[in-house]
C-alpha cells in the first residue's frame, strides 16, 4: 500500500468517526447496554478478514491463524447479534 | 466480480449506519439490530465469492464452531451476566483482529517476499497492538465481572513505569518491523508484549469502575476492526470499526462524567484521594455516629401505603441479589393502590452503561417508567417515598455538600430531598468508594435491612395485606 492510499483510508476512517458520534449521541441511556452489545457485534466485521485468510488456496500458517480468527469473529458476530435481539425484545412500553 | 463485492460492502456499511440510527428509540431498536445483522450477513456471503477464497473446509469448520459457541452464549447468559458477556465478546473481536493482522502479514511474506511497504507495516503493527490489548484486557474484565479475578483495585510498585516501558518497547519494535518487515520474531514479540499490556492495564481497575473499562474496551474492539480494515484496505471494515470506536468513546465519556472523574484517573486505578487509610478512618468515625433508624417490613409497608408518589432507585446490589422481579412486584402492588411509581437510573448504576435498564426490562418494567438522572432529579422534593435498592455512592449527599469527600462533585440522585427515604441494604457497609454514606444518618432516612430479594418480597406481602 502506498502512502497516498493509506491517506484515503484515513479519510474514510475520520469521516466515519464523525458519523458515529452523530448517531450514538442520539441513543437514549435506556438502550446503552444493547448499544454496546449490538455495536460489539458490528466490530465482528473482522470476520471478513478471517474468511480471506482461512480460505487461502494453500494451507499455510495464515490458514491456521485465519481459522482461529474466524472462530473468534463468528462468536463475536453471532453471540453479539443474538444477545442484543434477546435484550431488545424485552423493552416494552406500558 | 470485484466491483460487485465493493458495492455489497457499501450496502453493508449503510445498513450498519441505519442499524445504529434505529437504536435511537426502543420502538425501532430491534429492527435496527436486524438491519445491522443483515449487513453482516451480506458482507460474509459476498466475501465467500472473493477470488482469494478458494478452499472452504476451514471456513465451514470455523463458522460452525463459532456460530454454535456464540449462539449458546447468547441464549444461556442471564441478564445479570450481561456485562461479562459484552466483555467477553469485545475480547473475541480484538483477538480476531490481532490474528487476522498476523495471518495477513505471513500471507504477504509468502506471496510477495519480505518487502512490505511502510504504510502496510504500520497498519499491521497497530492492528496487532490494539487487537492484543483488547483481547487480554477484555478477558481480565470478564474475569473481574465473573468473580474469577479480584474486583478490587490492584496496585503494585512501579506499575505505571512498567506499563510505559512496555508500550515504548512495543513502539520501538514496531518501528523496527516497519523498517525491516522480514523481522518476524519482532512482530511476534510485539504481540506477546501487547497481550501482557492488556492484562496490566485492566487489572488495576476496580469493580465499580467496570462501566468505564467495558466502554473503553468496546471502543478498542472497534478500533481494532478499523485497523484490520487498514491492513486489508477495506473501507467497510474501517467504517464499521469507526462506528463502534465512536460508540465506545461516547459511552466512556458519559460514564466518566457520571463519576466526575477523568479517564486517566479511572485507568490509573481507584479513587485517588480515597486511600485505604482515609476510608477506614471515615468509616470508623461514622460507625459511632449512631442515629440510624431502621424499619421492618410491616412499618415500611405502612409508609408506602400512605404515599402518593414513589421513586425507586436501583443499584448494583439489585443485580447481585437478582431482585429485579421482586422490584417489579413492588411496583405492581403500589400501582394497584393508585400510587405513582417511577424509577431513577444513575448513569453509572451497575457494571455497564444501561445495566439497570436491561434488568428492569427483563422483569417487564415498562421502559417509560425509567428516568435518567437529569430528567428526574428535580422531582425528588415533591416525592413522598424514595426506595433505594442496592445503590450507595450514587445517592450519597456528601458528593454535593462535603468538599473533603473523595466523591465530592460527582453528580448524584438527590434522594435526600424526598419526604422519606427508605434504603434497602444488607448492612451499613461502605460503598465502592470506601466512604460511609451520610444519607443513612439523615432524619428522613429509614434503613430497611435485608437481602434485596427477600426483603422486597416480604414488603410486597405486607402491602398486599394492607
């Protein structure tokens, strides 16, 4: 990766942080726990990187690392979304 | 195909954003979580068609094992265990980021040889550092919340210099890897030292500071995902990670404000001014103050029965005693008598942001009865009875009127302004900050001793008989 490519990625990163701040400040305190577990599931997006490594054609150390990463990330994603849904189901108005 | 992949990644990014946007109301929140998970599904499916993905056996194994463990955890965890669960999930996210960075590093070495551009090496090093710290830090946080690791503030000599030294070592080694990417041992060293650093950074943090630690680790797990995005040059990962990073940071700031402490103060461990000696002295002095009035279930029931408005203030003690259902029963019996019942939730009540809200939601307390501190604090003077369940420091008036108190300046629920305050607690023991609570000695305060669940059940029975 060239330096200018890195800079473009940093652009995206910085702008996304601003979007994140705007969105999250509007989440009411009552939903802060589901926000944490739900956003936590989103951070399991690393699963994409794990898939790319675990699916490499040749079996190398990258495959093993990718497989463990895949297990971790899948726990993160599946567990995160399911438990968030379980919590949000309970929030009811009178 | 590459173009389609990128378009789907863009759609997934948009779904994540809309998913979080829908969390702005409990009505749309569940739908938001579904949108977000749909984005994740799309991202995973389209990645399986990536030209790099050629073998599927390990992918299938990984997905099945991960999904089984994740689903099992999500179904089994009790609502009182939610802080641990989130802590653990943070850790898995961080661990995955670290491992992907290593996998990518070896992949580049195997395919293009030991020449890695500086921009790529920088992202790999940062990804390993943040991922590793998140991984072990979260495991320690999990251990503390689960009671496997001491929940106390851990201090030892040379703590801060040691952490600083380790961080400097990681950075120096990082520069060496960037200058010469073939130094595999050096990158492994960075990983190991970062893992140790994660343990050392979270170990000193005390139990009641966990809301801050968990929020911060949540933020790290997002940053770790972003760093993986930098390594893979994938905008979707960068966006998703940045959203989570921002979320964690905002929650961290809210939690710190709720305790009137700087992030530095929390991370470095403990209430700076509340040394063990000071706390013991304060506790000793107050122990002789006397003048604590206590009531039994029958007397308490009569006071409730005569009230028109009641505010319930839950704290971590309610979670420990699993008393949320008993509290719901109390609410129901009071409402059946025409009494107005509301809940006041302090931002740092419990062990993670929103902890009390989830527990009460589980017990089917409608969320519109739950009020944030700033929305209800002015109503205490017009309230007949305040019932404090397992909360302590967040209702200590010393935070308002005793400049010598370590919690002075912390925003509190002004329960002492109510006509009568009934405090349910097991004993007169000090709260987390290690200071006694002058509220217990106030003329309008009545102590109702006992385990929250048992005591409230007794109270409910008495109320039913009245």
